[in-house]
């Protein structure tokens, strides 16, 4: 038998033994320690994966004042995912262990000597610097980002919801694609989803474009040759961008208060209206108010960006155009405007994605209200994200919230991917460099 | 954008002489256009400023209800500012938010910077997979894992602690920030590192003395946006924090006027002013870096 085959088989049975046969005792100890750890973890790994598959079997029993705790499906699921990853890590280590034994066995077959401990150690420490630096980040990102996302994804395939499936009182179960089917088949869910999605898209499109073109108009106005004290004007218009958005939104919510708000009071005192305008309690009116307020919040951002682009146009370019006989109008139409639009196009796309998920504007301004009786757990001005939030926080329909999150992710991911594909980073050959 | 400053110092000069036909009609049209321009500027200025003026005025109002809160207070008083400090937990909220914002800023800048540095300057097995995961992870809306995060923090005994909130913010933004900083670092020529290496500098020294100073603009942007996040965010503090002494400003202010009674309105107004003033000043002062950072993000993200 070849030395490489033998070392491979040895390592497949007892980790590190192949390395020992190859004369690499330090590696052998490390791999063997891995196997010992696996033996220690094995029961937990099995329990974890078993828990992930079953999501708990014993229910909590309440007998008078005596409570016997059962399984908590949620905790079982989180730890199940965790142990699954541990199992995968062990599997990778196992494969690596065999491959390493075979590789060094081949070296011996060819009559060469495997690396001695000192050489191997210096090679490892030299190469592992990136992993060493990344390790804390990887662990943190795994626990606080990857694990929750996976969990959120898996919830869509369970019946985790009020009133009958809320741990720790009850268990939850896997239901396959049932929730997706409900979302598209049950009229109550279907109507709400359709209506909310339509409004979300209208909201995202209109709010992005009003702010974009409002910003463009203001940037052109402020930078026009007619205007003096440009800096003064710019400082005023930049204020809504600089103020904390949540504070501004809460202020607006009060300004547009139908009963006591200063806008209605002012209009009544000026004899323009006789009855209060239901700014936020009428569905259509509330939507208009949302657009107006969002315009207030959003145009300064685009104005600032566009002013930045306009002032970075090289003056030689404009001079050259002037020498060639271009008028101020030509200059604007043929040079300034195309440059501004070209460099702010990615912002437009990013802003669209941002507005699609603009929780703050809707939640702080209207709370999603006024109530829409034909919707399930949603108001007339709710967009998908605020609906998801309400489903999670107020109504505990976690499974449906998760289904919706997946749909939102698909939309956002498509936009981001589209945006990424057309950026320089991707077109450059060294994209991943 | 350094050119922004340049423009302010030397506004573009337009050559008027080349317009040959300078009739009276033309001049008249010019005047009309100028008037219209200024009219529009003024209308927009009123539109932008009126809510701000109103809230400042309201905060000095005598009464406490929304109805009586006028832009020009009849008997100006600072009693609502006093109330904030004596009757509400406002000082706690302010201190909490400031603390969380600062720690979040430091932690996430360090973690994202190190990660971005490793990804832009080292070659190692799994680099492509790592970059791809970062790219995908930053697309997920942060609220998606809300319920899991709650349970994880509960298991780690981090519910109702600031540490839990800070970790949520700082770690949650690592994928996006890393991608942003990595894009910036890739535009710094590698020959600089190599030259330093030839001179005998270690990786750590190259990082501290070459890369770090050069990436200050993008780090300022990341630091600023991480500092700002806790002042505005509502979802996560609401999820994680429960005791009123530990809350952040976003929750505190929201709860003040969440009911329909609106009896706290002027106190809220005072709180809003106290929050908005420093943040606004900070933003206006650092807008150069913000614009730069956003444009960098747009072109490289």
C-alpha cells in the first residue's frame, strides 16, 4: 500500500494518526485534539440538530400553580442552527485532516520529507494573520447578523404566531410552504399584501422622484448666476437634512394634528377654512401629507449632493465651452445637467431602495393610520416594512412577518445587485482585489 | 469635497459681453427672471424654516398643550426646559444616547477598518467567499432578524443593557461599512505599502502609519454615520431596552407625545430643540465629509 493511502485511511479513523505516520507530531496532536473535542461535543451536536428538526416535543404543563417547563422551540431553533454550524466546522476539519495526511504521504512517496514542525509553524503563523484579525469580527457577525437572518428566514416555514403557537407556552412546528400559500391564497392576507405592496411601490417611486427633482431644481436655483449669497441660501436649505429625522417627523405629526395642530388653527383664523382639515385621519390626505413632509426631509440631501457635483466640474471645461461660443443655457444643458444626472444616478437607485424600507417617515408621521377595515393588521398608509413591524411587535404574526421580510429582501437584493453590476467595482477586473 | 470650498471663494464668472443683442426687452426679461428666482428661493426658505421656528417658539410657550403652542410665545418661559431636567428622565436619555453613540462609533470603526484592511491588502483562502458574503449580508434589512436577536440577547443576558444595543448597532453595520471602506482602500495604490515594506515596516506599522492616515475621509464618514444612528433609531432600543432609566432619546421623546392627550407637547418641544441643535451643528460642520462619503459609497458600494 502506498504511504499516502495508508496515511489517509489512518487519519480517517483516528484523526492525526496519519500525520503521526508522516512524522508530523505537532499536527497529529492538533488533529487528535479536534477528534477529542468532537467526542465531547457529539451529544450536544446531535441534540441541537434533533431540536432543530423537531422544534421541541414536550409542552409546558400548567397544573394549578405548578408550572412544568417544556421545550422552548425558539431557543431550540437558534441553538440548532448554531450546532449545525459547529457540525459543519467539524466536518471541514475532518476533510482537511484526511487531505493533509494524503498530501504529506504523497510527499513521502516521492521520496521527499514533509515540513518539519518549525517550518510548518512559521508558515502557518505567516499565513494566518488575516484569519487572526478577522476572527473576532467573524464570530460577532455570525452571532448578531447571520444567525438572526437565518432564523428569520426559517420562521417563514413554521407556524410561529399568536395565539396558539407562542413559546414558551406552546411549541411551534414546521409547516413547509403553508405560509406562502396562505399569503397568496387567503383573501384577507392577499388583499392586504396587494394593497400595501402597491402603496409601497407608489410611495417609493413618488417620494424618490419628488426629492430628486426638487433637489435638482434647488441646486440649480442656488447655483444660478442670478443668486447672490449662495452660501446663506444653501445653509437654510440644508437644515432639514442636518436635523435628526425622527425629531422633524414628530414635529410634523403635531403640526398636522387635525384637532389641535397649528396648521388648522392658522387656516381657521385666516378664514381660509371653516372646518378642520383631517390631515392625517383621511387616507388620501394622509398620503399627500406624507409626500409633502418627505419632500421637506429629502430634497436637501439631493441638493447637497448635486451642488457638490456642480462645483466639482472643472472650470477649464466650462471655459472651453464658452470659447466655442456656448451660451449659459448651452453650458447648463449640455455640460452641467448631464454630469449631475450621471453622477447622482446611483444615489437615485439607492434612495429608492431606502425609501422602500423607510420605516421612520411612515411610523412617526401616521403610524400607518388611518385604520383600513379591509386590511389585516395594517392601516391605509402602512408600507411593507411598517406592516412587518406591526405584525411582529403588536400582533405577533411572526411567520407572516417573516414571509414578507423574504419578499422585501428579494426586492432590495435585486435593486442592490442591479446597482452593483453597473458600478465600476464590478467592471474592474480586480473586483475582488 | 474640497472643490465645494473653492466654489464659495470664487464663484464662476459668466461672460456677459458675448451676448450681443442686449435689448431693453432682454434686460426686462432678465429682471423678471431674477425676481422669480428670488421669489422661489424665499418661498422654499419659508417652507423649510417654518416648522423649525414653530418648534423653537413652542418650546418657550407658557402653556403645555399643543393648541396653545404658537410660534411666537406670548409670555416666553424656559420652564419647560427646567421641567425636562426635573420631571422627566431626559438627562438619563441624553447621557445614554451619547454614551451608546460614542462607543458604537469607536467599536464599529475599528472592526470595519480592520476587516476592510485585511480584505483589501491580503490574499488568503476564502477571501472571495468572504467578500461575497459581506456583499449579500449588507442587502438584508437589519430588522429581519429582530425576533431572533431578541432571543439571542436574552440567552446572552444582554436584554435591557446598553452593551446589547451597542453590539446590535456596531456589528449590524460591519458588512456595509466594510464594503464601503474596502472600496476606498482599494483606490489607495498598493505601491505605497510595498515601498514601506521594503523599508522594513511591519504590517501593523504600515496599517497605522500609511493606510490609516490616508483613509481618514472615509473613516470620518463611517464614524459620523455610526455616531448618528442611535439618535434616530427607534426599532432596536424599543426591542432591547425596557427600563425607563436606560432608554435612549428616540424612545423617550416618542413616548412623550405618543398618546393623543398631547399635554406634554411643549416639554417635548424643548426636548426636541435640545436634541436637534447639537446634531444640526455637527452635521452642518461636517457636511463636506458626508457628501464625500455618500458619493464614494454610491460609486463603489
